[in-house]
């Protein structure tokens, strides 16, 4: 099937927005979860919310983001000489986002075991990292500075 560049781009943007929505919300849930008593009703509710957010939204959106992004890069021959290095830098930031995603998945498993793996302050700071990476990625895509 030959999907047009415009459709690939639109679907990629939808997948990225979905991935980022989850990546911005999940660490905030961890801040709230950290403050609850293990085994409490609130803690159990947050466990369900965190698991569903990760498995139903974040993970599928991340997979689609990668598949569609790679398809776009292939379609426009983005790695050809003379196309600049903005895509390389963008991919570096996306890989960092992927690492944050993996960390969030590990912390979800810890919270599911009623552990509090890091401090509340740590999760407040972690909450900002996806936003900072997202800003860098968008600037690289739109401005293509190099």
C-alpha cells in the first residue's frame, strides 16, 4: 500500500501527540501516587490509571510514532547527503524520550508493588523532562537549524 506523505505525516503527528500526552501525565500521576498510603483506595486507583495509561495509550502511541516516523524519513530520503543533520539531532532527542519512557514503565512496576522508588521531588522534576525534550524535537523539526 502506498500511503501519501501527507497522510503519513498527519498520522505521525497524531501518534506523537498521543505519546506526549501520556508522557506528560504519567509522571504527574506518580507525584500523586507517591503521596498516598500504600494499599489505600487512592493508591489502588492510581495503579489502575497508571497501568491503563501506559498500556492503552503511551505504548501503542510510541510504537506508531516510531513506525510512522521511520516511514516518513524513508519516504523523503532524509538520511541522504546534503539533507542536513537536524534529523540526526531529532532522533537523538527521541531516543532520550524513549529512555524516559522506559524509566516510567519501570517506576510503574515499582508503584504496582507498593514501593516508592524515588522521592516526590524526583518525580516532580521527571515530570518536566518530556516537555523539555518535546520542545527540542519540535524546534528541530520546524526550524531545521543544520
